[in-house]
C-alpha cells in the first residue's frame, strides 16, 4: 500500500473537493492529497468513470486517505448548486477547493440558457460552486489562527492570447474567436482568463471583509502537461499532424500529470510542510517556475470587478 510522503504535510482530517478528478492532473492531485491523509471528493458528472478512477486509486494505494464521488455536471450551474448542497449535508469542514475541470475542445455552442458552453463549464459553474461552499470554508478558516484554507483555480497560460476590453455585459461571456484551432485556443484562453480574474476578485473581497482572512485564492498554470484533454484537442483539431504530435512530440516535451502538474499542485493546495502559505500567494498566479506575473488583462482590477458583477447577475437570472 502506498504511504504518505514524509517530506510533505500531513493532511489527516482535512477535506478537499476537486472537480474533474477522474483523469489527468485531477487524478494525480486526488492521489497525492489522499495519500497525505485527506478525504477527497471527486466532483464529476459520470458515476461510472468516477467509480473506475476511484477503484484504480485504491488499487494503487491511498494510504490513510479516502476518495469519494460527488455528482457534478459543470455544464449546468444548477448542478453545481446541488453538488454544494449535497456536500454541505455530509461534511462540517472544507479545507481545499480545487476548480480543475475544464472544457478544452470545440466547436463551442450556446446552451439552453443562452450561455456559451465553455464559459459555463470553465467559469460560471465553478463560480456558483465556490460561492455556495464559501460559508463553510470561512467557518473552517476561523477554527484556528494558523488554518490554511485554499481555493485553487486551474488556469492556463493560454490567457495571454486574449486582451478583452470589457466583461461588463452578458454578451461578453459568450465571446468566441472562431472555429479554427487557434480560434478555439483563444476562446479557451478567454475562459482561463476568467478563472484568474475570479480568483483575484474573490481574494480582494475576502481580505476587505476580514483583515485576518485565512483563505488563500490561487490561480495555477500547471505547465505543458500531457492529459486526455490535450490529446483530444490535438486529435480533433489537427487531424493531419495530431497523431504525430500526440505520439512523438508530446511524450518528449509534455510532462506527465503526476510530474508536471504536481509542481504546482503541491504548493498551491497547501501540501508543503509548515505553514505553507505566504502573504504573497494571496491572489497569485502560480506556475511550475513559481509565482509569476500574468498578463496585463489578468491584473486589470476593472476587468476583475466587471466579470464578478456580470457573473453574479447571470447567476441571479438563473435563480441561483
């Protein structure tokens, strides 16, 4: 049976929610956190895929930790609310929320609510989930002065491809950049920019509300990592060279999720020994190289506030 890594922090008694943890970086992160003793909720849509992933995790060894399925369909923000309510009925603490799941490949389309599916999955539903769980996270953070509660958004350096003028309207959430491979990368980057804007806006609000706030909001870029999502994008959008890239190039330059992704998951999720949190990490953009400066758009307070208010307005329209 696999045991905890003695060089990392003991997470026994801590509770984690991780969206999309049945494959890729999410799977590797679930395994790491559970092996350190945490109880991890794998928040995914498919019960069968979650069951397969959990069985594999158990066969590989979870140490003293555990992994359970939490039903969550990010394609519908209402499901995010239901998932939060189900979790709140089971647990009395939440130490780490990792908003990891994402839609990468298109073509993208408007859903029944008139919202772009990739923005709903990558940002709006995670916003709803985070807001619904925030009271419990505040309660957990208040249990002691040295608590280390984390909200982690997995973003991407693809956010550098876009420089939006505004997020002030509902229509701005539905912006697309075309159906070409580059256009879809830009649309994806647009939603990943929303992730970091969300983390920065939330951090400012938490710190303003409570000068002694012990909740750290972090946006992380896991680096160039070979995952089912990246492989799927290559195959679907680069049919002539996708096989060559996926088979020959990716193994050479793309890290495995258990390696590349862990370079950011370990510190971002608070698994470092000791305090594990420094003031500079609040609202930070973390990459395998450490804390870096993101794009100018990501640092734009006006865009942060516009996205926050527009998302809240849309969520209110949905009755959430």
